[in-house]
C-alpha cells in the first residue's frame, strides 16, 4: 500500500474520532427532521469511478420512477474516503445537483441508522439484487434505460471541453466511439493492495482492439481510447481518426466524463468508466465478459464472452455448463482445471461492426440471428428473465460458436 494512502487513512480516522460528538448531534437532529422532510442518506463510493459515475444517477432515477417517493430528497454521503477520489470532476458535478454531507459527519450517521430497523428508513438502499445466485448493479428495473441524465455540464465546462478536444484533432461533426481496455495498472497505481482483485482474466491485450478501431475509422467514426493508468500505447492511434487520448497528454478528469456523454457508443472490457454509459444513456458493447453476474442484458448492452476450456482435454464448456460454475476468479479457474479463451481480434471487430450498424440504423439481423438470441435467453436461469431484456450477445460471436448454445 502506498504511503499517500496510509497517510490519508490516518487523517480520516483521526478526524472521525475528533468530530464524533458533532456527528452524534447531527444524528439526533436528522432523526427529528428527516421523516418530516422525507430525507434519505445515500452512501456513495467516491473511490471507484463506476460507483461514483452511476450510483447517484441510479438513485435519482429510481426516485423519479417511484411516485410514492416523489417528494424524497437524497443526501449523498461519501464513503471509502480512505482511498483517493476516482474522478474529482465527476464528484464536483454531482455536488452541483445534490445535497451532500461530509463523510466524517455522514459516515457515523449511516452506521448508527443501520444498527436498528427504524433507523434504516433514513438510508437509501440501491435495489440491485435479483433474487437467487446473482447480485449486480445492472439496473434490472430499467430506471436508467430511458429519460435524461441528471448529471449536467455548465455552458462554460462544455465550451472548454469541446475546445480542448478539438485541439487534439477531434471533429464534433462526426460520431465518436469511446474505447476502454482494462489492464492491471489501475489498481497498482491507484490503490495499492487495497483492491488487489483476483480477476486477471479481465485484463485484455490492447493490440486485440486495433482491427476494430481501424474498422470503425473506415466507416467514418472517430475512436478515442480512454484510460488513466495504462500499461502501453495504442499502436492504431498512428492512423487517422484514432486517438490515444489516454496517453497523448490531453486527458483530464473532466474530459473523461465529457467524452462518454458525447459518444455514439462505447466499447469496453467491463471497467468502472463504462458505467457512465448508463448515466448518459449510451449504448455499451462489452468485450471479454466471463462471469454470469456480468451479463448486463437488462440494459442496452451487447457483449461477447470469453469461453471456458478444460486445460487437459481442450473441451470448451457450453453456456449452460458455464452458468453452473461457482464464483469465477483466477484461483477458482485454476482449481477447476479451466482456463479462459480470450476474444480474438476478429470477434471484437465483428462486435464493433454490429455496434456501428446499429448506430447508423442499418442493422438487419437474420432469422438465424434472432433465433440464436432467443436460444441464449432461454438458457439463462429464471432470475435473469424476470425483468425486461434490452441487450444480448454479439451476433457475430453466436455465429462463430453455435456449439456454445447446445
């Protein structure tokens, strides 16, 4: 763990102890006025860009959807303040449209309220759970499927962002595609051992996306590769209409968010930044999914997956067999004698082509394509099918691997 994170945690702990009496007073005051004013405390993880990007939007949209909560006022409480803020511009933007309580004050209040059943009515809980084995933040209720984002940019920020991106060479008269490829550098730099995740199968090779980027550029799209802490440069960015924004010196917290808000769609590898597509109601195309809990088919997401292969026999598991596996991690895969087969450059390019054709209004699935999607949905556990399904699996992937649906 880095020294800066250790010092930050020490400061936060000392501050909480010193201000505990004030927290108790605030707790009592909130309990008195909270019910009358219909106030709800909403914990918001500020250390992960995915949570910071979409949890507030989800909560605000859920309040809008539920007529019984029409007068409810959410008050955000930052949590995980012992880690660096994931995106300062995103944090400032949410503070402009919501009430906030500092973490040192709101944290103890959350803790006290959660101790008792009556107190829990003052805390907002994200309704993310689908009954059964799967627990995710995929918005199965569809509260962010439509409507307008609550997150807004001021005219000044918008003008400045456009100018900065135009100086990079971006043309706002042409459609923009955001590309993010997860690698192992983010957690190493951002949070040390605090988030040492055993999921290296989620880290894909950037070079596998070059064919897709070139294909999109040939169709008139501009491809912008996003990222904060990245391992390597994007070789395809040497070509016209492909920008390695993650490493070319133009990247800022503000532009990260602004680019997603302006894109036609995003291609990603199941990383936090792609949650902003949910915030701004943008289509998302996911590459390299592997765990059933990542099948976010209740949103406008089309995915291609890594399949499982027995190391000894080389036999690939079907979808039905894969869904029966326990929680997937690097360790569990090894213990089961399995390995993941990464998506090829051709599979990724096929997904990008489908994304482009859908955006342009030219996508015409065949009867076989529709039948494969229906077979895919039918194979999913009933928990998946209790809510409207708005996404699916990339058609090219299903054409290549018909045995996966056997």
